[in-house]
C-alpha cells in the first residue's frame, strides 16, 4: 500500500475512529457512514484513506473483507513517529513510501530551506529512481498541512511547523529542562527530523522560539554553556518545558 493517496487530511482520523467504533466493518458500510448525500460517490476517497492507514500499519482488512484497527490511538505525534519508522525500515529511495516519509527532511531540513515553490520538480529531481505525479505531491502537501508540518502557500509548501503540532510535541515530551540545542537534537528530532550535520532546521527553531511567550516554555541564557545559542541575537541557550496535565489532541 502507498502513502501517496489522494487524501485531504481530516478524513484520516475520521475513518480511523469510525473503524475503531465499528470493528470488523465492511467497506460498503464504511462508505455509507460518510455518504451523507445521495449524489456523488465518495468510495474512492474512503478507499484512499484506508490504503493510507494500511500503509501506516494501523488498519487491516482480513480475508473476509472486514476492516479493523491495529492500534488504539492515532494522534499527530503517532503518525509522525510511524513515518520515521517506515523510513528507517525501508531505507530505499526508489520506494514511494520512503519518498513520502523523507521528503520533509531531504527537501527542507537538509538544505535548511523554508519554502519550495515547485515541490513536484524538486521531489522528482531529488528522487530520480521514481516518478511522483503532481497530483500526489499536492496530496502530500494537504496531508502535511493537516498534520502541522507547514502550510500550502502560493502553489508551494512553507515548512514552518504549526502551533498545533508544536503544542502536541511539548505535551508529548513532558516536563524537561536543559540546553536548547539538546532539546532539538534529543527531543524534537526523533519525532520531527530537524537536525542535519549538527544544524537545526530554521522552521523548527522559529516555531519553538515563538512559544516563549506562551507559558508552555521558558527560554533563558546560561553563561559558559558549551552548546549553540538561538534567537535573533543568539540570546537563548536553555529551555524549560512545562507540559499540560491534559490536552485535547484534535482541535
């Protein structure tokens, strides 16, 4: 199954939770749960989402064509962690799922580029052993925007992680205090790959620094700390993270 499906984003969680609510549901019944109007046919959309969930290895169809989930939860962080697992397991630039899960890192993080206008060209130029259509690239942008990795803008993609994703990251990580650079390397990078050759991706830096006034983190400076400092004047090198006791994961 391929992760390159013509999806939009929100329906990924809607379908997943519907399958959870109705275990062993069949495709026709699943479609009917979302076919609110008689006109049109959303079967292809539901099939695409189901293939995405199967590729993500969180849903399955048995020999009797019954659909079930393989996990009990699927929030934004879970999906990004699964992307990393898939990329590590495949490690094959000719595999579409490897391309899907590494595009953010290869095209934005490695060159430290915030915006790519022609993502279709850049993707196929980087992964020459496989051809990815413009339609699938557009779907990738929609899904990544929904998952909080950035924004579709002017036909391209602006890789500035959204507040909703950073908020989930902070609560997933929990209370933590230490050098800001280690926070990027040891806490953010394993979830959202953002460090390449010791350099932290600017998009993630900006998103974290923007939380300084939110009372979720506190940035300070400690003297003689042997780690890189961040900020417009390189004024921050220490971070204190304050997690929330509870958080609504889908807002």
